[in-house]
C-alpha cells in the first residue's frame, strides 16, 4: 500500500477553500490508463507545479481540468461548485485560461488576433453590432499594451502573422494571452520548453506576477530549477497516479526526481 497517495501531508491545507479541486479523476484511452484516480487541489494565489516522467499523465490531468478531455470518472469543482466542462471554451468562460502543450494558436492570424481569438472586440455601433466587424486597431493597441505590461519584449510587431514568429515567440504570445484573460486560474503545460534563457525568465516572472495578483497557476514542467524557483507546492505524477505532493522546502530536487521515477516513496 502506498500511504502517501492521496494525502497532502506536507502543508495543512484543510482550512483553505480551493479555487479548483479534482477528486479521483480517471481517464482511459482504450487499454491505456492516462489517469488512475488522481486528486488535486489548487488554492488561491498559489503556484502548483505538476511534474512527472513522459506519459505520467500530466497533460491528461490538465486536459480533464480544462475541458479538453472529459474524464471517465471523478469530480471537478471550481469555487466549491461542481463543474462539467465539455470543451475548452466552457472552462475559458468560467475564468480558466490554458496554454496547452500543443499550442492552440492560429498560424495565419496576427499576434493581436491570436490574443483575442474567440473574444474579438467589435467595432462600435452598426459596423460592430450588425456587420460584426472586428476592431483591429483597438485589439492591436491592447495586445501591445498587454505584452509590454507582461514584460514580453522580444515581440516587436503585433500585426505579424504568428506563422512568421519563432517557436519561443509563439509560446510567449500564448502565455501572454492566458495571463491577460485568466481571471480565476491559469494553466501552463510546458510553457518554457521552447524558450531561451531570457524568455524563460520572462515567463517565470509572469507566473510570479500572476501569483501577486492572487491568480493561482498550474505549471507543468520538466525543468526542475524552474519548478523549484516558482512553485509553492509540487504535485508529482507517476504512471497515471499522484505519487506525492511536496514543497520546495520539504524536499530537494533530487528527492523530487527520485519520487518521480519510483526510486523513492516520499
Ligand atoms: N489521445 C490519446 N490517445 C491515446 N493515448 C493517449 C492520448 N493522450 C494521452 N495518451 C496516453 O496517456 C498517457 C498519459 O499521457 P500524457 O500526455 O498525459 O503524459 P504527460 O505526463 O503529459 O507526458 P509528457 O511529459 O511527455 O508531456 C500516455 O501513456 C499517453 O500515451
Ligand atoms: Mg504532456
């Protein structure tokens, strides 16, 4: 028996009300068990990292939390109320912004249009309300302001189509969009995987700023120094299950990797 499976024994969290919580999520793909009874709680203003080897179920977990997958079993609550997201748009409308590992950007659209994808601003009056014409000028001005405020400086021109950007710049746009619109929760699946040192640090700063604004962040990353720099708590996935929840104070990076690989229990 693995006694540490479902208990967050590291921090006395019971008195706080989670913003987002999941209980015993199960997701199978044919014979493959993506998630095997995983529970998770995300508290106000915290950065919760999710780590684990390839195929451990990290992406499946956040897909179930954000409407990209529908779990076979289990319950999800947002602000203490049961939710049943059927598609990512449902979660977005509820205030959860997600940057998926496979970036959901539209390559042919420009940076500003991508930032406002699905929530386009319309021109004032008849042009907007009846003809549904989008207000490109305002969207560009606001997108520029958002990117500047978020400290993303490598993007010069928001009128450039996404397909002309570098991989890292695309990732920066996706993260900026999530940070700008995530009103309750921001979920980032490997946001620094394609980024250089400078851009990675900008994303880490962005995560810290979201925390300062009181917005909790779920961060999936293979980068242990990044995880240990920003995370308040670390959820460790192993073979579709939660192996433990630790903190950077309670455990070292070596401990975390050992739990991840099964060399150590907690
Ligand atoms: N659409 C799918 N169809 C079939 N199997 C899937 C599907 N999505 C995920 N899986 C399987 O579920 C398991 C968990 O995958 P998941 O993508 O959640 O892993 P991960 O922890 O995010 O890995 P990585 O670090 O490589 O991103 C894997 O065995 C994977 O092959
Ligand atoms: Mg993944």
